[in-house]
C-alpha cells in the first residue's frame, strides 16, 4: 500500500492546537545532535516547522532562538515532534514565556 502524503498533512493539522502562519524567519538551534541555522516554513505560538538538512530525531530537545523584526528575538526550549530527515523538523515550544508569546503573536498578526 502506498502512503498518501496528503494523509500525513491532514493528521499533522489535526494534532496542532494553534493555527500556523507562513512567516519566514531565521531560527538558530542548539541540541545534543547539533547546532545550526534554519528557516521557518510556518510558525505559531505553539511551535514551528524549520527547514534543515540536519538529521534531528523526534523527541530531541533543542534550545531555539528566533529572530524577529526590529532586532527582537525569542529564546526558548523546544521538543522535536516530527522529523523529515534531510528536509526539516516540526518543533513544539516548551516554557514559552508570556513576553515571548506576546512578541510572537504580534509578529504573526503583522505577517
């Protein structure tokens, strides 16, 4: 049986708790499996998908720094909840502060 990629997208969308926006920003990440710079494909106050060729396994913990407009940035811990090796990973923010959440919400409204 051949798996339909659209089915995977539907399952991913059903698991999301927050609407995602198309906002392309730089994401600097640091974890046990490596350090690097990636870009987002979509983002919400709950998490993001970052484009990276790095192989980062599901369940990995990362420290991420997200560059926003006007020189602002968000730094928080995150967990990899979806891995598409060689293409990117989906991460869920952990412990996002109220201030960081507000900065991100404002950025998404203006996107």
